[in-house]
């Protein structure tokens, strides 16, 4: 009998699926041509359901927000694995930042444009830090301003497995090549659904005319159908000429106050202004102009020297500094990180000289401020003796207002005009006679006739009652702004 041979079946090795092709590196520029495959997100946004922090309103199909501390909406879409997000935005008032809350594989992070006085583009969210934490390999570029007022910008955020890139007007401004696995925003996650995107502003006014999402890998999930239009479309018989063009509401001018106290205050302020313009402003203006001319001359010499020595980076930095001074007549309030070493000593010298000019201006203006305060004090005493106590308290508030502006004008390296009057911009955080053109905007000082007595200081009971009321109207939670994002606080049971 032949020997039986048992043949074992061949051992099958597990077959690995073919590796997915690597995502190509993101380019330095993108095409500004209209997308044909994008999802228009604006019609899906329902402000009643999607608002996290109030402030966004509709203007036709566009979204607009006023200049408030924080305004945020969630976008009713779950993002795909890899995607592009594209906006067309316009800054409508000077201010701070616009922020996009992004996500990839359950990891949230943000991109911000216009932070620090409209001077920085940056990604945030590395290891839970919502604002500008430096993640490994992060690259960012500074620009001032990021968004000019009244100009329409094309902004694109490209999110890939390997990182993210932000583009403005088709050119990259910020890269995040690091692994996004360490990106998270624990304070934002409860406000958004898993994988949802968000849009917010911080102390900024923007108009968003377009907001599109383009799928690269995976599919986006829209969370609601397009809402019905609020108004019926025009009938076919109605032509463009039949429909009246919408007109913006006209705000009537505020009439000048005519009460006796306001008229007297305006008269006293007018006298102070006239004396300042004659005795202080001319010499200070001339000194600042001479300092700026000297600074421009020094920059011209340093640009030539750096160019002849082949120091390209230094020459470019010096040229940018010259353009800054020539166009604005001032320097930024603070030096950005990484400022060129060729610029630092020049700015230090300029600021030291400007500080001396400010001291000289304060010395010249001191007798005028003293005379102004004596006149106000006499009027305050007159009203007090006539038992017009509310009016006297108003004059006391005016005196405190003028004193605070006088003190501020001596500390801030500010403009050439009198900082404690209504017709001249107040001391801002910049340097030079046009500092507010490039620094964080500040409100102008009130005319003396508009200053009212301060409200009484709130007691602990008043504060507690206000917080209790906020919890009631907010369903037992309130939000606290922290930069471009907010943190929720819930009332304990």
C-alpha cells in the first residue's frame, strides 16, 4: 500500500491594503478663480440657532458684525478629513481680529488674522492654547495692517493631514506643517458639534460676502437644509427698474447742547484750545517734523550702506522702516518679535528723542492746563453756591476728565496736538504725529460739554444681582471672552 502523503495548504500571508497616496505639499500660492466645486455655506447659517456669541447679523446674503468684544457663530457643517475653506471679507471699521475655528479628525484649532492691532496672522490651539502658541514647525508672517479698512480680501484655509496653510489674496501668510494631533481647544469643543467649524471676531467689524467649503478627502456633512428666504423673490413681471434700490438709514445729526452749563463749558474749552494752538502746538509740531526728517535721512544712509555691503535682509528691513515713517509719520507702539537688528537701535534713539519733545510740550502746556482748571474750579464753586449741585458735580467730572488726559499726554509718546481737547486725537500707543493711523484705535476725548458725572460705584449686591440676571437670561450659563474665543461658565446647581 503506497504511503499516504498529506499536503498542507499553503500558508496565506495577510495582504495589506495599498497605502493611500500621500497628500501633496501645499503650494505657496493658490488660484483666485471662482470655485466650481465648492459648497456655499452662507445660506445654511441660521443666526437664531447657530449664534454662540451675539453680534453677527444679516445684510442680504452677507454676514456682518459690529466692533464688539466677541461675536461667534458655528457653521452647520461637519468638515471632511481634508478640505479648503474660502472667504471673501471686508473690514468695515478699524479693529482687531477675525478667527476661523478649524478641525481635522476631531482636533480643533484656530486661524486668526488681524490680531494685536491688525498686525499678525497666526494659527493657535497647540496643546490647548487658543492663541498663537508656537507649535513645532509653525511658521507665521507679520503684516501691518493685515486687512485694510474697506478693501475686499480673498482668504483661503487649506487643511490637510500633514498640516494647514492660510492664504490671503492667493499668497500664503501662515503655515502649520506640524502634526495636528496636538491641536485642541477644550473651551471651544463644548460649543461646537464634533467636527464643526466656527467663525468669530474679536473687537472687530467685518463683512463676509462669501464662505465656501471644498472637499479634498472625505465628504462634508451639512446639518440642515437651506432655510427658506425671508422674503418672496420678485415676480417675473417685476424688473430691476420696478424695484426701488434700498437706501441706508440716515442718522440725523446730533444737535449741539444748548443748556447753560454746556454752553459755558464749550466757551472755556474754546479758549483753552486757542491758547494751546498759539503757544504750544507750533513749536512742538516743528520739532516733531525735524525729528522725522532726521530719522528718514538716517534710514537713507543706512539703506545705502547695507546695500553696498550686500546685506539684503537688513536693507529690506530698513526700506520697510522708511516707508512706515514716510507714509504714517510714526512708529508702531511696540516692536514685533524678530524685529531686524538694524532697526532696533534706530527706534530706541527716535523714541528717546520723542520722549524729550513730549516733556517739553508738557512744560509749555502746564500753565494753560492750570488756568483751564482754575476757570473750571471757579465755575464749579459758583454752581455749588447756587445749590445747583448736579451741575456742579458735572463740572467736577469735567475737571477729572481733563486731568486724566493731561496726565496721559505726558506718558504716551503721542501726537503733536493737545491731547486733552476734543478736536485733536488723544494720545495713542504709537509714536509720532499720526500714531493712531497705525496703532490700536482709541476713542477721541469727549468735548467738555459732553462729560457727565460718573455713575456711583456698584456694590457687591449690585454685581451679584447682575450676574444672577445674566444666568437667568442665558439659561444658567454665560460666556467670558478670552481673546478671539470665549469660555463658558455654568451656574452650579
